[in-house]
């Protein structure tokens, strides 16, 4: 009788090389760990996730409740999005960004991350280089690699206020450069490019025939004298080689509703829609109806949240810059602080001498019970990202704990 042998396939072949190479989302990993520790009874304060602590405004929730009762919401709908929502996004773009787009140029996606993935998948071929200003949001390089592209980091440090220059971009450009990723206001740094800087970068991209993928999800969250400048408004000729990414998550406290969108030339929207038809089909109709209420409503609720973020921003900047060895350009947008902690590294704190920001973040979590994201998740080491999209009391308590811990360094 023949013996039945066990499957001897190598474990290395069980998961595809492409998917196995994806790095875990560092921001979500930190948030998950903080929540797990809190569930276990530890008084952890989490600065990891970029998630407003406000509830979604009532009028948006009520629109979703009404939609849930309508049988039409229980069925498939067009992959590209409900026609009314695509029209609403086009009208919102004119209102907020100052230029016209056709509803046919809009594709509604399952959150901003899907828009990011599909944007790169739709225009990047294997070997194409994508200029990626660093620090960058942790998902960008993974989406580029999944599309077969090569992320090329262009680093702007704390001395530049985390803003890259055209000279840096030109130095990184090669014959294989196809795309520039542009994000202003920035995640993770909160940096905001001025109208003049935005226009200069846009003209440079246009001159060299480089596509721009611009992430504008923090458009309504700017502070002091900073203003959001849509790159297509700054350089209208870029419209044919630009993909605009946006969504309702950050502006309207709707992270869990999962509605984002792409605005792009017709051929790109057609390609991305074809991809989405096989990937996820339509976005949940109830969420789309909620998003329609959001983008067609006024911005009064948004302004209240922005004012709260601004107050927390000022508190966090004041407290972090009081720490010896910490350098922090005041963030002018989004809801993140991105301090340089290079002056802290190498000091011994409670028997531990962190040499990079991963080790420092681990020390802060273990000893101060505060969760922050290390700079390695966004590019170079030596930095931490802290979201100030949490309650005022938790913010003060969390940063106070960090102050006390780092003050012990010798």
C-alpha cells in the first residue's frame, strides 16, 4: 500500500512574494496595540491613529439612517459611485478648490486608501519611478510597490520645515520618473506648501511631463496664515496629468464610513473604474448617501472641529518644544505634530539607551504608557508622529507623561 505523504510545499511559497513584501501599516499597528493594552486595563493614551475624536455630525448620520430604510440602498449601484454623489463631489470641488470638474471625472472609492492604491495601479508600470517627498504617509510606498513602481524618497528634514524644493526634485528625477506624489497639508508632518511653492512644483512637473498624484484629504484643516492650495488651480494645465485624491474621513469625522474619491482624466477614471469593478464593486450605498450629505452641506460643523484641532495643536507644540532635545516646526495643517527627537537619542532613560526612534517609541509606550509612531514608518529615523485628534485632557496627560520620562535622560 502506498504511503500518504504530507504536503511538503515550502512555507515561503504559501504567500505570494508581492503581498508578503507589504509592510504592515505602522499607524494602525500602533493604534491596535494601544487599544489592546487599554482593554487589558493599562491606562494607555494613544497618539497613533489620525482619527478625529468627534462624532460624525448629526445631519450626516440622519441621511444615512434614511438611506438605510430605502430598498434602493439594498442593491448594487454603479461602480463609479451614485450619480448624485459624483455630482456633489464635482460641485464641492468647485466650491472648495476653485476649478470645475465633470462628474464623469470622479470615481467614488472605499475610503482614501483605495483611491491611493488605484491611482498608482492605474498609471504606474513596472520600473516606473515615483518621487516620494519624505516624511511620507506610510501607505504611499507600499501602494507604489504593489503597482510595480519604485519609490524614490526625496527627504526634507526639520531644517526645511519638511517641505521639499524643486531643486531636490530635479536632482532625483531620471528618465524613469513618471509620477510625483504631492501631499499638502501633509500627513505625517502637518507641513503646508505655500501657493508660490505649490505653483513652482506644479510648473516643474508640467515642464517635465511628470504625473502628479495629489492627496488633498486635509484641505480644510489649516491654521495660522497657512492656506490650502490645490495644485490644479495653481497650474491649470496640469489637469490632464493629475489625479486628485480626497475623501470625507478627516474633514467630517467619518473615518469608519469608508468613502473617498479620485478625480482624474477620463481614460484614467475608466481604467480605475474597471479595476474597482473587479476589486470591490460599488461603495456601500448608505455610506455614499452619508457622504452626499457631507459634501453638499455647509462647513459650520467642520469649522468647529478645526477650531478644536487648532487649540490642541497649540497646546501640543508648547508642551513638546519644552522638552530638552526636541525640535518641532509648528504644524500648519492636518492634525499631526512631527517632532525631531534626535537630540534625545543616545540618552539613558530608566536603564535603556534608545539609538533610534523605534526604540524610543517602544520605551515611551512601556514606561510612560503613551503610544506614538516612530519616524521609521514615514521615512528617516529620529522623529515621532503624534496625532492631536484626541481629547484635550488626554492630550495634556499624554504629553506630560512624555515630558516626565524624557526629563530623566542622562
